[in-house]
């Protein structure tokens, strides 16, 4: 089974079809490769890096772009076990990133420098989920309110 690392064209088109001028949050669930899978020709190919090391390189090298578009991390947690759902959907990293608008997120992922640096993420990730969320202004008293 091939993991989901990058969006399909249809997924990216669906994202772009939604409003671009409203704040968004992105839920990220990440399962890392044991060993990073850099393509031949990449400076890190064959260096024996772990998936975690490659993902950290992704975060470190793209942080200035993330900040420039107004992004910030809202929440981060370390997944421990799946209580409901498929047991093979184990995750190594979970976090929520916020952007001032979907347009800001699009500016980040289409930035030429980012498009080169995202190769660290592609080498690091075995499987992932990236889910666009609309922030809710007021939280109710019960679950899901």
C-alpha cells in the first residue's frame, strides 16, 4: 500500500475551490519512514538519515516561509495509540497549524524555495493526513459544539 504524502490533483483542486480569504487550520497526522528516502541526486541521498531527522530538516528549513505567510503552530501532540479506527493508522507526529487564510497556505506551498525544501518532508513521510479545518469562534459545552 502506498501512503498519502502529497495531495492528488483532485484534492488540491477541491482545496483551492474553497474560500481563500478566511482563516484556516490544518490538522497534520504524520507517519514517518524508518529511514529517509531521498531521491538519487539529492544532497542527503545515502547519508543514512532517519525519517525523523528528515522531517526535522523539513521543519527547520521551511520555518521562515511558514512564519512569513503568517502561519503558526496551534497544538502539537505525540500520538500514543489508536482507540477507535484502523490499527494500522498509527501516527508518529500530530499537530495543528494555523494560517491567516487559505491563500497564505497556498502562497507557502507554491513558493519556489518551499517546493525545493519540501523534498525533506517527502523523504521523511511514509503516510500522512492533512485536513483543512475551519476554526470555530466559540466552543460549546458539549463535544462537537
